[in-house]
């Protein structure tokens, strides 16, 4: 007879060996994830444009190849920020990409393989889960919310990436907690003072996502930046690090940077002007693919242009 406790222990031991962290929760809480977002939407606390853009994520429908979803496995993997170098006007300009942007598919595949190796031999299945992971991470006790609505994991700060998997494994362990903000945030306002757009409010916990630089610099080149955004505020090739850089919880990880690609002046000009990535030289396209920037090629010219002018 299969000992379910042994399976759970194999999961946690495997994560610990990799330097990862995770939690297991019952699938009965899936409706709670729907309701959490639905309540904010009904109370008109979410900007309509923001909600519509992320609607498939908020109104997710679980789809798997097995009959019944019984559990959710959520995993946090440490991830650095990445430095990308562009040559421009005979200068070497460094730009950062925050954690959570690159190598997502690679990580998902790794986690599917990791959990499949544990569960398949004992008759259980695994599938990727596309759902509100930050809420799940906090509810599961894996993470806590910062005042900036970013999730923080012990020992990793905000330098981590979440992956969630569905399974038909009938868990007896059921971690489910209230949504918590880090204790340190109650006496700290560093991120509020640093955020140039006023996206982190003082009168409520929920971020004003429509004011967040991250939301606005994830759009393609044909979408103009709102006039109220000062070009001087931009600080990353995609996303934003203003609030994460000043967070005391990130003190030990904030300088964790790995090297990304380096683009010559000619390549920089091409990225700014060539819409179809297939029209780039093979070497440039391969570089973009190697460093997992393909998904962001639509937004790179728009953000890159602003940052080059700033520099």
C-alpha cells in the first residue's frame, strides 16, 4: 500500500535538495481563488483596462487530461535579475530585467518533470496550472505579500519565480491561510516613497495596477506610453525594480545579477527598427532566443528607445 506521507516527504525533500520551496493545498480552494479576484472586480478596485487584459488569468478554467483535480502543488524557485548590454553611440549601456520574466517555460517543464517523477510511479498525474499564483502562494503559506503586492519567500525575498501544478493526488495536507502582509511592512514605507507613479497606495492594500510602470511597459511598440509617465522613471528593459531595490527584505539578494546577452550597435539599431524578428540576422535572432527574450520582442523596441534616450 502506498504511503501518502512518503510521497509528500519526497516532494519536500526533492525541493530542499534543489534549493526550492513549495506547498501543497487541496483543490477545493480553487473557487476561493476565483472569488478573491471576483470580489476586487465587483468592488471596482481593479482598473477595467487592467482587468480585461488579464481576464483569462483571473477567470481561469482548469483544464487537465485526468478526471479530477484533487491538489495544487505550488513551487518557488530562486531567480536573479538579468543584465542586458546594448552598445549605443559608442557607449556600453546596461539594462536590467527583474526576476520572474525569463526562462518561465524552461522552469515549468522542469517542475512538471520533477513532480511527474514523484507521482507517476505511484499512479498520479500532473498538469500545469494557469491561475493567480501570488494569491495561492500567500494563501498556502509559501509566501507573504509585501506592501507593493509582490510576493516574498523566506530566504529568497522577491527574487523568485512561482510555478503551480494540478494533480489528482488526494492530499491530506491542506495548507490554507489568511492573506498576510509581511510584518516588516507595517512599520516601513520605503516602497511607497520610492514608487514614482504612486501605484502603492496608503489608503488600501491593493496595488493601483493601472499606475504601475510594469503594467505600462509590457505593451507592444504601437501602444504609446501615457503622457503622465515621465521617461526618467523607466529603469528596466521590461518590468520595474524601484520598489524591490529599496525593500529591506531584499537586502541579501538585490545584487544577485546574472549576465544576459550583449548586443552590438548594429544589432541595437535593428532591434529598434525591425518588427519581424525573422528579418533579423541569424546570430541576433539566436541570441534573443537563447536568452529567452523572444516573448518580449514586441515590447523591447518601445522600452529600449525610452531607456536609450534617458541614458
